C-alpha cells in the first residue's frame, strides 16, 4: 500500500486520466472525427441483407507513351506495404494530389508502374469504384465514385 | 452504527486493491511480457524508409511531424535496435524503471514512423503497458537489478498500475463498442455489421480459413442481428465490470474465447493482446509454486553472462531477416507462413491464455485478495 501523500497523487492521476480520455473521446464523437481504435476496430459500416453487398476499391490504369491504356494491379505496385495498409495509401492518392507534387515521389511511382507495365508511361489514372463484393454479382455494373489522374511524365509538371 | 466509507476511501480501495501482486509475481510477469513480445512479434520501421516523401502522412500530434519525409534506413534501423535492446534489458530486469520507459518510447517512435503511411494498428495498450508498470516494482525480483544489489531493498509492490491497465483495456473496448452501438444497434433485421466484416474478409482480403467460408453462406437475418448485438454487449461490458474485479478477471476468459471465435469466423485473432491479458494471471500462485531448482535456474539466467547469451541468440536468429521483403518485424510471427499457419498460431495463443486465466481463477480460488 502506498502512503497517504502518494495515494492522493495516484487518485488525482486516475481522475485526471479518466477525464482526459473520456473528454477526448466525446470530442471526437461530437465532431465526427475518427478515434483511433485502441483494442479492436470500431468499424461501424453495415450491409443490407436484401441488397447486393458492395465495397469501395481502387483501380489503376496506366497510359503509356504510345497512348495505350494498361490495367495495373495496385497490390503489385504496393507489394512491399502490409496488405491492410494499401487501401490507405491509395485513398491518399500516393500523396500526389497536391498542386506541386514532389518530383522524387513522381519518379518513384513511375518506376514502379513502368516495371509492372514494361513500357514508359505518361499518366496514371486512379478510379475509386464501388463494386459488388461477391463474384456472383459481378455482372452488375460498378459505380465510379471518383477519378483522378497523376501525370508521371516530366516529374509531374507537364 | 457503522457508516459507509467515504467515496475517496472506496476509490482508494479499488485503485490499490483491484488486483494486487507481490514483487515475485510482478517479476515473473515482466519476464513473460518482454519474452512474449520479443518472441512473438517486435515491429520494425526499416521497411518504410524506401517510400517517397509524398506518402509521408504522420498522424496529428505525432512526433514524426518533426520530419518532412521518411527517415533514412540507418535512423530507422537504429530505432529498431533501440527497441529490441530495450526489450531484452526489460526481460532481464536491467535498470528496470528506466528500461520500461525506454521500451514505451522506442515502441512509440517505431510506430510513429510505421503508421506514417496513414493506417494505425490497435497495439497502443502493449506500447503503454511498460510505462505504466514501471512504477509497479516489476523489476525488483528475478532481475539483474536484484542480482547486482548486495543488500535486498525492501520495496513494496504497487498495484495501481495494474488497475490503470485494467481501466485502459476496458476503455479501449468501450471506444470500439460505442461507435458500433450507435450504428449497429438499430433493431433493423435488414442490416448487419458483422456480416459486412465476414464478406469483406472473404471476398476482399482473401481470408478463407476455418469457419469463414461457411459464414459467408449464412443468410439468416436473425443470426446476424444477434451476432451484432452480442459483439456490442461484449465490448461495452468491460467498463461496468470494473466495479467487480473478480468478475472482470473472469470476463477476460470470455474475451480470449471471443478472440478465438473471431479467429475461426473472421480469421482475425489479435494475439498481441495476450501480453496484456496475461497480467491478470495468478503470478503469485506461480511464484509460490516454483521449486527451488527453478528459482536457482532463474537466478543463473539473470546474470550479465545470461543476458549476453540471450541477446546474442536473439540477434542471430531474428535479425537475419531484418528488412527483407514482407518482413515487417522480428520474432517468430514473421517466420510463420501467412494464412492458416499464422492464424492457427495466434488462435492457439488465445486458447492458451484462456486456459491460463481459467487456472488462475479457479485452481487457486483463495490465492487472491481481490475485493469483489
């Protein structure tokens, strides 16, 4: 057992810690911010039993210097990223959605895409698509939610 | 007429009496914690060094914001080694208070860079535990600190860090359960959150082991609704149970079985949490049951020579794969093929923890002084 002086500090520490954690959590809920899950994921999405379950995915198409469009598997480009992190990188568009993208990053992405496609490329198109999850629903059309292009030629400035 | 103790007295009794362990028990747990983390999985940050500046997105308030890009492989490699050596020092109880703080600092540093790609994993309790337990006296027995001291220091064990870990674990479950409750607790049989996890796991994340393929075929709305509510109740029950320490510990057995069920049905086992759950084993009972021969072996281990031998063995075995493609850390886990073998390994760890907790609670029912 601790002494009375230390006991008071410990009690105060517990109360302050509880106030801090609960307050911080309440604030994130109020402002609809994401609270990092401490133990388990807090995913709140649902599927509807009567409807076709869908998932948001990212699909990449490289435009070669010759003008051809080639499909690129994002998992191959990011093979050295843990599988559960890849969609986060894709959702952030490789961080290249800024007005002045970093030339080194452009070269990095271009070399990865070209090593998959096997020919020089000038553009990478990323589509955020809502697709049916199950293969048996694949005849249903996918819904394109967002499209963006990342120029890969000339360090992204042309 | 007896008056009820004041609120502050009841709070004190709860803080200091939730689950008191002796210095011997704490020492055994320290060895378990550091050994478990070292052998199962120690994260590495080296692999992020190859990514470009544009992908660098540290979390708000992260100390990694002090850098404008991923640091060099040498810097991250030094961080990795700092973490590994801190854990080895913790295992052997070398300057344990300071080392415990170093483990948390090194873990946070490695994680800040690992998570700078945007995704944050759920391992914060394992990271914070050494810092929290630094004050408990878990380095006073079975340690180099004890070995090097000529005259034993009569320090008392502090149990409030154990209560703090129980409260943090409960709060962690609450933060997972509450947002789910706001969305899943809709009394609408047409929707299900758990089924979404099952479908995503099977069709998107290529998980296809044990019961998951059968779960995908299940269409009963009632079944899925019950699973949703059961998950929410399970996650939210930790906080109220904190008032009943003995029941809270029993509930940990259910938590391990919940992870086993999740492992079978969703192919996710979360075995990192075993390091935290094991804090609530009956370490005192184990310490009392140790034969004099085992104690003598432990004393031999906690010498500078024993420490050097283990560190050499560890570095020789686990640094071989340092930074190799697909290797995101040290320990046994990265060496086990991903998929079913790794899943079975983690489920086995959860089952072993459930068994350990069950034995702790029911085999030595009088061995603890918890207030219930």
